[in-house]
C-alpha cells in the first residue's frame, strides 16, 4: 500500500521519494515497547561504558546506530524488527551523547536540559514549517523521515538529562522521578480525552516523557546510588532485552504490528483536522 501525499502534482513534490508509512500503529503495545527500549538503552549504555573501554563503547554504539538507521531508511515500508532495532540503538547512543555532555564536557544538568529543550522546540518548529504537519503517520517521504528520526534522537538525549536532573539536582531520587514522570505521562492522555488536546500534540508530549520515565525505572532497578535496588546494569539490560524480543517475537507470530491504513489521505492534508491521523481516538494519546 502506498500513500499519496497532498500536493504531489507539483514538480517539487513529484520528485520526492514516496513510500508507505514507516511507523507502527500507536497502540498500548507501542508504548510498552517504547518504555522498555528507553530503559534498556539507559542501562546497556551504562554497562558498556563501565565494563568496556569508553571509546570502544562509543564507537561501537555509533556504528550500530548507523547500521540500524541505514536499514530503516532503505526500506520502503514499516518493518517491525528494523524499526524497533533503530529505536533501540537510538536509545543506547542517545544515552551516550547525554553522558558525554554531562560527564566529559561538564555541562550542568540544568544547562543541558534547557539547551536540549530549545533544540527539541527548534526541530519541531522546523519540521512543521517545512512540512505543515508533525503527524507521524504522514511520514511518506525521505525528508519527513529525516525529521522524524532527528526528533526521536533529540527526545532520547533530552529525556536522559532531564531524568538525571530530577534524580540528582532536584534530589527526587530514581523512585521519586518514576512517580513524577508517571504522573506527567498521564497528563497528555487526560488532556486528549477531556480537554480537547490535539492528537499530534498529545502524542509527542507523551513520547518525550517516555524516555525519562523508562530510564528512571531501570536506573532505580540497577543503580547502587541513591535509592537504587542494586540489581546491576547487566542484569537489568538482559531482562529488558528479553522482554522486548519476546514481545516483538509474539507480534511476529501474529502477523506483525500493523502499520496505519491511510488510503484516504489523498483527500486530506496529512495531520490536518478530519484526517485519519486525527480521527483515531485515544490510542494516540
């Protein structure tokens, strides 16, 4: 199934590479796997840096991320294992980037959090100014996909430092941070259901919060600092990886995770009110 992008009759749009939507349906299972990948990325990055040469860990992470994103960009439709492999490697490498900013460059938590929040806003503004939509199910060209993965990477780095900010600078600890972000992630869903918050705004708000939530959970389980349970980064990384693989394997046996059916998009601006992206109810929030 291929999707026609509104305005494709213009020469510029006609020259753009188009493909089927390359992101999954936004279901409860999507959010569960997303939080698992964020947590695994946090602890596995810490494990690699602690038990291997940090330079080798960084180089290996960069190579794995490059290979995963190359595979994702080369496919012309959503493929479950390729997509989630890319998300997982973004989680691992995003943690490494955040740690470099904090521990090697020496930037304070508050500075990195505010700075990355500005970067996040700039990416969103640039994407919307260029494409007129931030709807993930409107990603049917290579340029929109580049915006999407830039946004994904930025959310992971931002989420890592913001989780560290609440746990360390604000002295909430890991458990306190879990409670804070669990409450925070419920806000977009509630606002979508009862206050009329738009689908796209609700999605990206929740998506950004999944990173500090997942990272705080696995830090609490693995860390020997603060209020951590001292289970170790290796064991927590292993258990979360097994959970991710098991869920993806189960989905594969059931025919894979569905990609969105946007065949009616030819009649609607992607992401506009009344389009399929916004007509789906609460599963997006």
